[in-house]
């Protein structure tokens, strides 16, 4: 069982349990955690009142900073950076 607590809007804590599987199927705790990761059970465990959706313009800025910033893993040419920034900001974000 995966146990977690959620805080209700009124401040009360509510405990939830989610079945992962039987002990005979997962003899070691590590095996149970791997199954929990495979099932993606941590994804729904969050504050449901908060808007956690990622907007495209935030995603594109992260992409430009990570791949075309000064600390990029693979540096880009001087011509490539403004062209890609132009495509992303002027065409993708505007739509």
C-alpha cells in the first residue's frame, strides 16, 4: 500500500491509501517502489487546488534557456541562436 496525506481546503489532513500489489509479488521494498514508479502513482499525489499545468510559453523559455543559453551542453553557432529564438517566439508561441 502506498500511503499519503492530502490537505483539504479547510486545513484538515486526509489520509489516502493506494494498493500497489501483494507482498508475494514484491518481496523487497525496492521492488514495490519500482512498481509504484512504473504505475505512476506519485503523479496524482499533489495539491489538487493548485493549478499545476505548464503553459507553452513557460516551456518554450525553458527550452531556449536549456538548449540555447550560455550554459548549454552543446554550444550552438552564432547564426543558429537568433533564428531558433525567432521561430519559437514569433511562430510557435503566438499560435
